[in-house]
C-alpha cells in the first residue's frame, strides 16, 4: 500500500511538471506578424516626422519581436531621423531670419534713396537716349533709363530709374528665402501664377507698402532665390517691357 501511494504521488508530480512545460510552450513570447507590422509603422511615423508615435511603436516592436537584439537599427533610425529633422528646422529658421534681415536692409535702402535714386551709387550707367538724337548744342538727353548697383552684404541691389523723371524707379534685390506681404508690413493688391522650376508654378504677389515706403509697391515671388522689386507707380510707363513682370498683364 505504501508503494502504491508513492507511485501515485510520483505520477501526480510528473503530471504537474508536464502541465507546466505545456503552459510555458503555450506562452511563447512575441508575434512575428505584429513584430513586422510594428517596425513598418515606426518607419511610416518617421516619414511623417511623428516621433511620439514612432517611439510608441518601437516599444511595441520590442514586446512582439522574438529577437530584440536585431532591433538596435530601429532605434538608430529614430535617432538619425530626429537629427535630420532638427537640422532641417534650424536651417529653415536661419534662412527665414537671414531673408527678413536682408529685406529690412533693402527697404531701408529704398526709403533712403527713393527721393533721389541717382545717389544710390557713385557711378550709375545710363542707356542711350530714347527717341530723337541729342540736340546740336551738345547737351545730353535725359530721356533714358539709368542703372546703379550697390551691395547689401553678399547681395547686390540694382536701381533702375528714368533720368528725366527720377520719380520713376525700380529697386531690386534677390532673396535667399521666401517673403510675403505680411512680413513686409504690406497688403496684397494682386496675385497671379508664374512659371517655376520643374514645370511647376509659383505665386507672384503685388504688395502695397506703408510707412517710409508709402506709395510704393513691392513685387515678390513665393520661391527661393526669387527677386524682390520695389517700384514707383510710374515706372512701367518708362520701362513697359517690365509690365508683365510687375503687374502680371
């Protein structure tokens, strides 16, 4: 009887061990399909620059992947993408600051010289007189356009004016970044599309300016490396070839 009881006790012990082994086998860690899905969602989140979601799905990947030692590359992809986005944001902020600083300097230059554009450079260059030949007296006709250039840091400023009527003028520089009417303290008076790189179009805007530039108009295109013009109301009557650029018609 004692021997029989002992065998029964051993049988129960073996049964418990067998049950525990089966239970552990049934609790297999991770899910390969969910592991793959989690990694895919991390990549999609990084493309969308949604780093909070990327990190949540990264944690889920570690929970579902049977071999988490293979996931450090996933962590590195998150770090690399965050670094890229931060650098891109910093560059964009600097470009915006530099563009606004140049525009401020340019507008101050226009305000300073709008009453006498011929003083904007020491040696303006004038075109041949328009219309009739100079009078026999030898006096040079002022019915012509003249051009003066100055540097604003690394950016040139071009001044074009009618010599006989210097209230007709155009000041031009080139911006590295984009600028809109609001940033110039102006109001939109007209917008139209112009051809741009890659077969695309860009929005060109006429802005009515105020303050020291009251009565003048700025024309700017929403594209990098685009020119910024400030013109007086009568300029296109003296330089009609620029009408389509400055007025869109």
